[in-house]
């Protein structure tokens, strides 16, 4: 049997194989959609492939041979090399069984195959299928934050918040960077303001405060209408401790959310809900507003203080 790492053995079905033009277009388009980085790019960089975005997808048979040669001659262990070849063979629509036969011939461990299936489907923007593979218990989480971040991207055609939560709850990514923290937390906020609030309490003070401020911003950046009103009322009714009460007012009156629509109104609503109408800041003391049915903030404040 020919060695697994020889090009003519890998592409036994067509030694002159070249990528279909539509496949190349799809890969390039998906790379743009994924903020200019496929998971294939990450894997190929680990293999030391030069000029990854030019090397993949390969435009000719010579380019494909060069790519395979760089993979098999890399310093990666044998199963990682085979997994990369398996990924490339999955691109070969004209030989749909080639990848399967290759994995069987090499006895590629199932956890490697499942992982590559997951990443390949992510790169094809097939998120539901990708998550089915990437949440398999046998897989050792690799690129967990990067995978979660891609799943959170709302502009992608098959985006689904439920897949974000399924992956998070199964894999428990570390959320190590600000970008993935913000993206995941916004997903959590869309699901439930209350759940997002209690999530903030699972972290040390600095990160907890950062998440708390994101929660405030999220509510006030919601498009005007019934959903924003519901989220604002849910926010106002949360069981804040003294520190969170201070964070709320600091964020809305002096911090990152001070210029957002309804910021002062939210603070006043919270003050009214908790009966704390003494020691109002100048911003709140001066808050009047248009009268509706003869009532505005001035009338409410006076009425509450009198009662």
C-alpha cells in the first residue's frame, strides 16, 4: 500500500485534481464573512504553511501539491497532519468518499475526525451541523473562544442564539478576551436580561462591573418600542445590591451610557421603585419632562416625597 503522505496516493481518484471555481469562490466569500479568518487558516498556520490566504484555497494542481507538501513536511504530529489532509479532501465534491476512505486507511482517531467535521462546517457557515460535532464529549476543546465568537456573529445568514448557548453550556469556553466576552454577553442579554444579570455575579469585581455596564448599555441601545420597554422594566426590577445600585447610576448619569436614550429616566424609575427620592443628583432634580395626562417627573417626585 502506498504511503498515506504521498500526493498521488491521497488524490488517487484524480492526480491532476484542481479545486472547482465555485468552491474557491465560496471559501473566499466565507473567509470575508468570518472576519477574514477561517478555521482552516488557523490550522494551516499551526502547520507553518506560508501565506495561508494565498495557499488556501489552492488555485491549481501545482498549488494543491505545494499545500499538501507543506502539511506533510510540517512539525505537527502525524494525526494532526492527517486531520488537515482530511479537511482538504472534504472540499473535493467530485470525490465525496475520498475523505472518508482516507480517514479509514489512516485509522484517523474519531475525535480528530469529529473536530475537523465541526471546523469544516463552521467554515461553510453550517453552524447547526458544526455544533453537533463540536459538542461531542470525546473532543478536547480547541479554539473554544474563537468558535464561540463565530457563533455569536449576528450578521451571518444562519446565526442562531440557541447554538451559542448550546456550545457555551457544553464546552464552557474561558471567555479570555474582551471581544468574545462582549459578543457572548450580548447573546445572553438577548435571551434574558435577568439571566444576564445573575451571570455578572459569577465573576470577580472588575469583570463583573464591566459586564454590568454592558447590560445597561444593551438595554438602552435596544431599538425603541415594546421590546426596549420590557427590557427596561425588567432591568429596573432586578435585585441590585448597594454596589450595583451605584454602578447603575454611575453608568447612566456619568459613564458609558449617559448619552443613551432614557438613561436618566431609568435612574428615576429605579429611585421611584425603591422609594429612594432623597439625595437626588442635580441631573435628577432637574428632570421634568413632558406631561402625559397631567403627570411628569416633577409631579411624581413631589407626590412621592409628600406621601
